[in-house]
């Protein structure tokens, strides 16, 4: 079973180190102390030094205060996005099986460099980096009667998002579905799967098939967001538009780095297939390159990584991977207990209250696709972070709760567009709650808690 959820060693090392140099070059700031933990069940979490996170907040509070820096960021996006989009499509459609081993390595080395760019750009709008913007906006709106409702309206960007084309095509078919014949329906579903099915393989174990797209077509049409009629001061409106644009760019960055990472997966999969060694997926990219060249690799180390999990850190300015006792030292540094905890607190992404059963959807789960299929309308979606591939679950949900995220996160964007309550940045919701728990949520007050049945 292949997983491309950001857990394999080649991504773990990249996560702690790969984007550092372009991020520093683009923004003037980078993180030097990170711990990326992947346990034996492939669940992963990234930890940053608290002092460095505070330094990041201070740095970007100054950064986003200057119009010159904002223009510079937009310029970076304009410079790199066309090439990134072109590469994502080119390498996804590449015939990896038809390449010589040396060609596969050259392509992987190129993709390593390119995937660092959107990953670095997305760090500009990390929660701690845009928190000062949100604080400034809330201060501007504190005299208004319903600031959360205003924020949820003025921070929605009008520019298209990566998955809009798929959603529009599904919406068109939904309108005429009942009038279509069986053969026509089959052809339409096959067409959707061919165009967009690969989205499922970005994070999960397999592409989305015709049955997935049929389930989307048969969904109820999402309700329209209510329009806000309260006039807002020009400065607040301009700040809201900046946050909205950063949110949109963040989604494009995520889509592009996930797409390019997916292409890296395809190349590594081909090497695994060609050498009849599936365990090579537990090697780092430098280890894979060396193995292709020399035929030598530490198979026992790969087996330990698969069995025990691993930790990626930065030591003496270089990324390293640890297993066994070396990894335990760092796991213990970030170990947490959630026994007896029944409530989480976070930030309001979209105001409102909701009570319902929780459904955990984890991109780290080996049952990821099953969790998606089992999601029922009217449940509360609890996840580490929402991503474009599960927008259809957001439409079914009565509320959203995430571990991660800020005002520019995907969950914030989607919940504001759908007009459903969302509590984000709770850190631990996926650990405190379990699927089936009855939970009440008040996003405006910033909490969600388990209640008795």
C-alpha cells in the first residue's frame, strides 16, 4: 500500500529543511528548529520552537505592514506560478515507465527544487504570520455589531481556486442528471474521473473513480451565502481584501506543492516497481539516488523506519532522520496526554453554533478513503486541516473543527463561503474527540466540547 500523505522520509526531511533557503530568500526569515514526527501508524506532526514562532509573528507583523512587501509577494507569485502550473501538469502526465533510471533521477532532482518554491510561498500565510493582520482587522471592526459576520464576508476572494473547474462541471451535470440516459451518465462520470480523479491520489492511496463523482452529483446543491449589507470602513475593507487574496494564494500554493509532491511520488513508485523493492519508499531521495547509481542501501534501516516510524530534525544546519533511541528522545520532548480532556479552544473562522456527532477525517489514516465515504450529512467535520479534496464533505457538514489553521486557511475560506460555523487552530481536536462523539460548538466564543448523550 502506497501512501503519499507527507509521511515518507523524502518528504519528512524536506518538511524540516527543504523550503528553508527559498523561504529565507523570499521573506528574510526562516525556521531553524523543527521536529517532524512520524509514528509507526504513519501519523505525523510538525513542531516548531515556541520562541522561533514568536519571532516569526513579529517579523511578519512588520512585513505585512509595508505595501512594498505586499507587492513583492504578489510579484513572486506572478513570477513562479505559470511555471509551477506547467510543471505540475507535465510531470503528472509523464511516462515514468519509459524513462531510463538516470532520467528518473534527473527529473526527481528537478522536482525537488521546484516543489520547494510553493512550499516556501505558503509559509508567508502560516497562522502565526497572519495573526497580526487578523488582530488589526478585528480592532478596526470592534465597534460594529457583528464583526465575525463582517470578517467572514470581506475575507472571501473573488479569484478562482484550483478546484473550481471540477466543482462547476459537477454542478452543471447535477442540473441535468435526472434527464440523462444511463450511457450518457457513464460517459460523463468517466470523463470526470479522467480529468480530476488524480486529485484523490495526491493524499490518498488511489485516484477518485466514477462512483466518487456520482456521489458528488447526487449531493444537495449547497445553499447560497447570505450577503452582508453593513457598510464597512475603506481601510477595514482593504485589509479584508488583502487577507482574502492571501487565502486564495495559499490555496494555490498548497495545490501546486501537493501536485508536484505527487509527481515525486510517481517517480519513486516507478523505482520501487522497477527494482521490485516496495520498501524503497522508506528511503530518502538522496538514498534512492545513490541506490540507483550503486545498488547499495541500508535495508535494515528502511525496515526500522517502516516498523517504528522516525523523526526528522535539523542538526548543525543539516536535516537528519532518526529511528530507535535517537528518535525517542525527540518524541518525548513533544509528547502530550489528552486523558480526561473534553473541550478544545480555537479561533473563529466563521461564526455560529452547532451540535452533532463528530466524524474524524485524517489524511494520516490508512482508512482515509473509507472515512470520506462514511461521512454523513449533518455531522461535524473534525480534521487536522481541510483541503480542497474534501470540500464536498464541508458541504455536508453542519460545522468544521480543525487542529491547524488561521484566517487564511482553507477551512476559513470554505466555511465563510458556505456560511457554516468553523472553529480553527484548536491544535488537538482530532486527539480529544473521536468519531461518534456528541459535540457542541460555539465558534463565536471559540470552543467545542463533548456533551452527554
